[in-house]
C-alpha cells in the first residue's frame, strides 16, 4: 500500500491574479457566494495557501469585486454625455445581472472598502464631466442613480418571469433622470 504524500508549501501556479480569476470563474459557474474552502477546492490548493496572498476573506472579496467592476463601460469622448451615462448604466446593470451575488457583496462591504464603488464613481464622473456640476450636486446625482439601479437589479433577481424584466426597461426612468440633470446645468 502506498500513501500519497501531500505537497507542502505554496503551489507554484498560485498567484494573487490566479486566485481572483479562479474566484470569478467559480462564482459564475456556481452562482453562489464565495467560500474560501470552495475556492481552494476549485483551484486545487489548500485553503491556507489563499491566505498567503490575502489577509482575510474581506480582502479577497474586495479584490474580486474590483476586478469584476473593472468590466463596466468606460465613458469615452462621445459628444453626448447622456449616451455615455446610459451605456454606463446598462453595463453596470448587466454586470449585476450576470453576477448574482455581486450586489449583495457590494452592499455588505459598506464604507470600509470603497474600492469597488470608486470604480463606478470614476466612470460616472467621466460621463457627466461636460455638465460641470458642483460636487454636492454630483454626489446627490450619483446617490440617486446608484440607489435606483440597485433597486432595479434587486427586482431583476427577484422577478419570477425573468423574460418580462430586462435591463432595457430602465430607458424611460433614465431619460427622466437625464433630463433633470440637464436642467441642473
């Protein structure tokens, strides 16, 4: 009888980036919230190896959500700030739809980990830059839009008939929001 020796130490294929990529893949495949043990099993490593690269689960979740958030639309040099903001909103809602646990993760992170929220804020600022809003107005506009989109994303996840509620359903409310922003300038 032979006993398979367990390898000790860090696996050579494991990197911070490989862990984040593996976690994103696992979350999409499993459609569940992440657990370190499940991720370690998916990566075929000991759970403690992950902690070599991340101090705790919260640090890992922040890295994953920032990586996922990097996938949202980056406003460019379009002549229409309205079109840029609309594309950003569609992109963000599609991301929340495609990653079911993402909204819950973002909301549970709170203010202590602003990284993922900062990604959206930077892109929002790019989109509305032509408006030259004062900071307090810009913050209020961002808060209102994000609260609306999070509510809509929640409705997307809770809808019994997913075919009746699509990201495109934000067009009319978003048009109203855009017209109000335009009046502010």
